[in-house]
C-alpha cells in the first residue's frame, strides 16, 4: 500500500484548516469553548429570512462558542459572493431595537446582539452585554482583515440624511427582499411591484423611512444600468401603480438611471421635498486617450518647406549625376552590350537614299 504524499495531505486538510481559521481562537478576555461549526449555504428554504440570504448570495456560515469567566457568547460569520449581497443581508438581519454603532462603518448594536459588516463578510455577535468596547474593536479589526476589500453599493449614498429614521434602510437586490422591505415599512400593498422593478435586468434598490413631525414617507430608490432601461421601467411601474386595488398617491421622479419613489407620503409637499433631497448627480466620463493639437507658427512652416524642397533638389542632383556617370562608364568599357545594343536599336528612316542606316555607325563615328 502506497503512503499518501505530503502534498495530498495538505490539499485534503485545507478545508478543515480554513474552517479552523474562520473564527479566532480568542479575542480580548474571551476564549473559544468549542470548534468551528460550518454550515453550508442553503439551496432552498421556506423561511423568509433564509430565502433572502439565498437571494443575497450567501456562501457559508461559520459559528463558534466563547466563554469569559461565567459569561458565554457566540460569533457567527457569514460569507457572501460580494459586498452587495453582504450589505443586503446586513440591512435585513438588523432588528428594530438596534442602533448604528461607531465600531465600524457598517455596524448595528443592540442590547445583547450586534452586527458588523465588512466587504463580503457579516459578523453576528451574541452575548454582547458581557463584552467591552475593546472586544468589539478587536473583532472589528479581525473582520476587516479577513474580508475582501470591495466597496459598498453607491446607491446607499443617494439617500437623504435629513429626517431619516435610523436603522430603517433596506438594501434590495431581488423581489423577495423587496416584498419583505415593504412589509417592514408598513407599505405591503406595494409588494406587487416586485416584478415591475426589473431586478432580473440588473436593478438594485434601497428603501428607507423618513419622519418630520406629522409628515412621514417611505423613500424607494431604484438604480438601473442605463437611463434607457430606467425610462422603460418607469412606464411599467406607473402601470403597476395604476392597477393597484386601492391606488394611493405615489410621487415618482427619474434622474438619469435612478428612479425615486415616495410610497404613500403624508402630503404631496413632503413627497416633493424628499425627492428634492435625493443626492444623485449624473457623471459623464471619457476614458479614451486624448492629445492636444497645436499648429506651428507660419515662419516655421515656411522654413521647413524651403528646407524640404532643398533636400529633394540635392537628392535629385546627386542621383542624376550618379546615374549619368554609371551610364557613361558602361558605354566606355562595355560598348553596345548593356545600353544601346544594336539589335534593340530602332531608328526611324525617311528613305531619302537607298542605303539603310546601321545603328553601329553611331558608335564608330562617336569613337566608342
């Protein structure tokens, strides 16, 4: 029986090594009390939250239990295909009692639970009440080092910050997430617009609640790959709004490839104010290389023309002398063999006398 090679052992052990390194053995005063439990991504689920995670592109989830004296806690890190899917999962896993945290750019902190998102990773922390701010900072640095360095969707920056209800943002990549977001925002009647929004055509959306005194509204931003597709989808959305059982006032506006909708606003004036606050500007970029065309002064053009003509005249003179010299020398040393051979000479004769002209007479009379 052959012994397995060291390379084969390393290849077979690689998944297990990655699973052990997926979560730290210790951080701060906390130490792992068990192995890493790896759960593959579900293919299909009837649970709404699991279905949204599948739509977000979840790859796997690793969890591990920790202890610090009498306190217990758990960490669970989920990996997604890209940062967009991770950000969508982060916004939907965030509960209503959580508030934005300052431990990382995308953090939500509750009484005993916290969520951190970096790149394509989302970290869920349970047992937060027994953890210190330094422990959170340690976990934030670990997550930032383990995640892919990919930017978050730009559409999140288009939302107005004035009168925004904290934690109400929901980033949307598919119809399941859109239906869930409208139900969470008490706008469930709009869930039937999921097909009209065109997520299969590359649309992405973000939804958030706004409140100013008695005025309230839900702002939905939908971005498309091209302005033409946005204009086309706007017509489908307007038709879908008109076919709703109880149509309500919905303000809609398009800027370039972005559609902005205020779902069931408290007043038309407040809806227009929300649409005016959307921070979206179209940018046209030209990536092809360019160069500046500059015409030289007329004096330089005239001088260059004279010099060029002189060069051609000198070249013609030199080549003419060379060709004439070669021809003369050839006739001297090889008379009648290269140039002006008698058998190929043709002379027109007027026939004034009876003696025919012989071409060789020219060479004899000329001394050649």
